[in-house]
């Protein structure tokens, strides 16, 4: 993904840190309220998630209007249906900054669609058409193993796990896996200054989530909250508390990061703040879905070196990162 924007006073916010809630040491045993027992949560299978990432990469770069893009979308729909989820496609066309009309589709797969209480898990499934941060191949397409495929790999594995549970071991909420398209075809003035932005004055990133926010599917959709996964598979991933997430859904940020700490994943989910970022959650929040962003984005407002380069391939994907994110999100859902 994309570009960051510093919110007011964001530079000061970069230095702020926090910790999971701790019991006051002055409390006595008679005044302590026992914590609710964590429900039995299935184990997230990182090997399976990795295989889903590899499968997407094998199709080739999932750039809108390409054969690989169509094949990947068809495979995703078939896979969700094979797991027994209720699947909807939301086709749309959107003009990219360079004037190309992108034939795109958002995908919505619902687990337990009848459940009144719901949680949304968002990600994007397309890849950027050019490695514009690459020093040698800035116009080359790239695999998007972390930036795109990793979030989808985690979503597919979560769907597989949930679909396999007997009725007695299902979570207390329904889950909607919403995969946005045409997310990563945006204009970066720092790396594409030689190109003309025909969408000047309009947001060039996140075209799929912009379309969904204006045409919400399912109609009237109001889940308890949403979690966006973006660039969640690279080795030594670092997930800091992003600005819009902290502003729009601070309780969800606390819930997810504290859950990660309880599971022993604080090396990945760090109690450090990062700046405001234009990502899909900016538009899901605008549509009324309180959403946080789990993204490999650093407190200084920079991305990791693989970002938008040909280095974003299968070699950087680490099962331990997939496990940390997948198990944390799955456990968070089971706590509802």
C-alpha cells in the first residue's frame, strides 16, 4: 500500500507508547474481579496460510485487467464456496490515475450469515502494476506476496478453520471476509513524478473500498467493528497502532493488541504509535464501520524496504508472522 499523511500533532504522537492494562498492585484479592476465561480457540495453521499465499503468487501479479487477475478472482470465489461460505461478487469499473479503466470486483464471503452480531475482516487481493520504488525495475509488475497475498492467505485460512468447526465450537459472532480490488493502483508523486495524475484532486488509492463505501454490500451492513489486514506476512513484521485506527476505534486497537500480548506476539504487535495512513480502513470508517488497520508500517512513517519493489516476493514471507496475525485475529473474534 500507499502513502501516509501526518495528522495534526502526529510528530509528538510518534513518541507515545502504551502497555497492556495491568492490575493495580494495591488491590487485594477480595477486590479483584476475575478475568473472563478465554474461550477455546482453534489453532491457526501457518503452513496452510503460507500455501494460500504461494497459490496466489503462482498465478502471477494480480493486476486488474490481466489474465492472472481474473484467474485469481475466480479461484477465490470457488475456494470460499467450497468452504461453505455465502459468497457475493461486487463488480465495478474504476478509472486509475493514468486513465486506464480497471475491470474490478470486490468479493464478500460470509461465515454464519444468519448471526446478528458480526465482525468484518477486510483485505485487498490485487497487486500494484509497477514496482516504482525499485531502483532497477521501477516499471515492472511484482508478486505482491506480502502486499496483497498475505492478507488474503490469512483470510482464507481463517475461513477454512471456522468452516471446519462443529456447532459447539463456533464463535458467538458471524464473520464477513471482504476482499477489496483495485486498491494498489494509486499515484505516488515521490516515485512517479514523470507521470501525469489524471485524477488530480481525487483519491487515487483504494478504489475498491471507495466503491464499496458508496455501495455497501450487504446493504445496511453494520458489524460490531472491522479489522483490515495489509502487508501482514513479511519476516519480522512490525504492526504499530496507526492513526486513524486509534482515532476511530481505540477500543478495538486495545482489544487486538492486548490479545496479541496475551498470546506472546508483542514482538509483532508493538505498543507504539504510527502516523495516519490512507488505506482501505479510511473508507470503511467513512461508511460507518469502525475499522482498525493491521499493517507493516513503521512509527517514523516509513514502509519496509520491500514495499513496492520486486523484493515483495515469496522469499520474504514468514510463517511466524502469518501465525502471529492469524492467531491474534482469530482469538479476538472468539472473545466476542
